[in-house]
């Protein structure tokens, strides 16, 4: 179930998830909902799907823990313990990676992950995160990748230097993993992939950073206004498919009583993210009422309410969530023409000819579509428009 569906589902299971994701601890409505829940497997499974299990566990503890069935209670405890262990290991690994980068003269900005949990949820264990995301300049990513590979990581993106530079300039992430670990480190130039055509200027990032202290260490961290714009773009790119992304927006607002509204609006307008910010606030409002100045930013009707209530296909969603026509056209162009990793992998071109990948991509896309169609026809024995369209929808 998508975040939009979970935000409006009226069953006790989903109402409980919403309260746990968006409300402060000790909400008086939670004990009553615990008594109304009939399917604890659904509650737990959807809390995993929406990455809100730590919040669910924390809210259930004081609100009626003993009334939860033994099997569900044990499963929640086991999953919560695994989350604590994982988060602790990831923070330690983030510290190691930042030290490696510092020794190599590299600067990276950690986004989301451990620092979001610490800054906006008040504790490392209160927000699950899957990977470590680091923002760097495009020129620094090849060196950062080499530093991590020397430290034992393996890269999922292995291209000749010229192709690697084109790949990074196009806005794709460079992903690395160490041994059999489940998590990866994602080296990026932006909060969203390049084909979404959203970038926050380096100057705007530098102007909105502060130093976050934790356990005797200082981390560069985005200020609340910058963080809200980042989360709005990230959630909009993913069509708000998880409750945790709306909960993140609510957590930033809850922990930022002196939020600078003028700075927030200016940054959103500067980056073409005003509609995405309005949508982010709309999703957060459905978890818990927002303070008055922020609630006033949510339009009563129009594209934002339609996107929140009835999210269309991914391409159309990405088109409508942008308010500037130049961003819309850029997104459309890159959606159809931006080369993928396989394009760079199969054809080696020198750096000064990297623009040719944008001409090669449509031909390869058509070829792949024909291959998939033929394979589907051979497998089914007859042509089915619905079956074929489902492969590319």
C-alpha cells in the first residue's frame, strides 16, 4: 500500500500507524486503537514497508504493551533490537568513512540516515535507515570511490574514467558495498537522480549548513529550511510511497520552532521546489496538524491536492510536481534520452563525445522494448496488448 493510501485508510491498523508515525509519544488515542487492532501481522508488516517500525515500537511501549499478543510482541522486540544494532553499526561506519575522506582531503555532506535520526527524532534508534548517503562535488566522487575501494568496498559502477565522469555528471549515484553487508554507501551530486532535473546550488547548501554535535563529534548538517526542501524533493521523486518520508517532514517541523519561513520560501523558489514543498507539507499535515504559518502554505485545491489524493503514473507525476516549465521539459527530455549505466557500459566513448550517449539511448531503448515484446509473445503464444503494456508501464 502506498503512503497516500495508508494516510486515508480508516482501519484501526492504519490509523495506529499514522498516529505512531506523526504524533509525539503518549498520544491518548493510541491505547484505544491498540484494543481495536485485529491483525497485528498487518501492522508490523506495513510498519516495515513504510520504515516506521521504531516509531511504532516506541509508541506501543507505554500505551498498552501487555495487551498485544505474545507473538506480535516478541516479533516487535526482535525487529527493534536488530534496528538498534544496524543503526549503531551504520553510524560507526559513517564516522570511519568521513575520517577516510578527511585524510584524503575530501569533504562530504551526509544526508538523511543517522544525522536525520539524531537531529530530528532525538535519538539514533528512533528512525530506521537503509544506507549511507553522501553528497560530494562531481569532481570529487571518483577520488572518494577510490578511497572506499582501497578500504575494502566494492563498486557497483565500474566504467573507464571517461565514462565514469560522464555517468557522474549526468547525476547518477555511485554505489559501493563492503563484503556481505546489507547496506551500501551512495555517493551522489544531488538529493535526487539527474534525470529528475532538481539541483540545489552549492552556494545555497553552504549558506544553510550548521555543525551538529553528537557523542563528542561534529558533523556538517543541513539547516531545517534546507533539509525541508531536500526532503520535499526526495519524497516527491519517490511519489511519497512511504509514511516515513512524511514523518521526516513532520519531525523537522516539530524540532524547528524557529523555522525561518522567508528563508524557506526563498530557497524553494530559487530551486523550483515550491510545489514539492507544498506537497510535502500536505502529506505531513495528514499525519498531524501543522503550525498555522506552514498550514497556510498548502493550497486548498489544484495540482498539489490532486497529486496528494490520486498520484498518477511516475512520468506524469514527475512532470506535474514541478512548477517551472524549464524543469518539466528537462525532466521529460532526460526521462527519454538520459543514458543508463548499461548504455555507458556497452559503448566506450571519449569524454569529449559523451554527449553522443544521449543520441544512442533512444535506439537502445527501442531495441530493448522490441526484445521484451518478442520474449513476451513467445512466452504467451499470442500477442496481448495488456500484457505487453504492463512490462513497460
